[in-house]
C-alpha cells in the first residue's frame, strides 16, 4: 500500500501534534502536582512551627467515634494519645470488656473512672457514666493532665498505684502491661 506525500505529511503532523499535546498535558499535571506538594510542605512547615509533629499509628477502636473523641481530647489537654488508649485497654479492653456488664451500655467510660458524689453513676455500678463520647474522653484527658502528668506521674509504673489503688497490688503489673501494649510503642 502506497501512501502519497500529502497523507504522510498529515499523519506526521497529527503524530507531532499528539506528542506535543501529551507533553503539554503531562507538564501541566506535573506543575499542578508540584504546586500541591509545595502547599502540603508549606502546611507541614506551618504546623511544625506550632508544635513538633509526631506521626504515630493510632489504633481504630471498636467505636470509631470514640477514637475521634480521644484524639480531640488528647490534643485539647496535651496528653499522649497512646496513654489514653493504653488505659482504655487496661480498663475495658478498648471498650469491649467491662468488669461490670451494667456499665457497658452507653457509659462512654473506657477508663473505669469511678463516680463520686455529684456525678452520674451507671445503673448497679460504681462506674461513672458520661453523656457522650467527648465527655468521657475529655474527663480522662483532664484527669491525666491535672492529676498525673502535671504532678510528675508520667509512666504507667508511676501512675498505677494512684490510678488503680494500692488495694489492687496483685493487679498492678497486669495493668502496667496492658497500658504499655499501646503507650510504650
């Protein structure tokens, strides 16, 4: 099959234009990508000026809304998120196992926080009930900030006697190990 000069010229021109358009589209895409990366880097730099950035793998709890509440409370009170999650692991198996089944339903208390005069008790329990996930997460974060971390109780080994109580000494090492499953990472 013979192709005349005019047809060959048209095909060559179409090929050259196609390559040029693809090159232009690629360059536009790369410039856009570079701009997005630049904006992301600038955002990270701005954030890093606020406070150090630490990347940690946060486990998703059986209740993802509680995970979000814990993250927010951790940031609000400047408490290590993995300490909050570690204590939730020790006290309720991350919200899956309560010592008293009466406290399980809608207590929003993964941390075994006891009720006291003027707070809401869960039915048939000494455990405090919270009205929302956020309320429970903020209570543990504020307790840890003001009654433990600010007083120098930083590690589970330092926290355990005050948190669990001296009457439960046979349980202390189990509690420490359960907290450290997340906090020591």
